[in-house]
C-alpha cells in the first residue's frame, strides 16, 4: 500500500516510531503528528535515512537534530 503523500515512507520501520523502541507513547504520538504524517522532510532522521537507509539511523537520533545530521553523515563517510 502506498502511504499518503504527506506521510514519511519510513514509518513502520523507522526504529524511533516502533512500539518496541522504548519511548513513551506520548512522545511517539507527537513525533508522528509533527513529522511522520506532516513535515517529514524536516525530520533529521529522514535526512540521514535518505542517504544511509533507515536501519543506519540510531534509535536515539531525534527528528529535531538537524545540526547532528551533517556531523553524523560526515562521520559515517570517513
Ligand atoms: S521519525 Fe522521521 S524518519 Fe522516522 S518515520 Fe517519522 S518522519 Fe520518517
């Protein structure tokens, strides 16, 4: 099934949004509302996953960590 246009294609297997990630349901709900089903192109996890694949993004890498994105990608490239 193709996700709706404004839904991140990584939802469902992005580690941060999985139930077994260990984060509170309220935090996961906020992330899904603000990023996964809305402005996912502004999600730091999405930006890393576009380059390295969703499985390469650590579970403690949060959508707000845009500044960490470049550092993380540079570290993985070296
Ligand atoms: S947290 Fe980011 S990468 Fe993960 S599903 Fe949501 S928008 Fe996509």
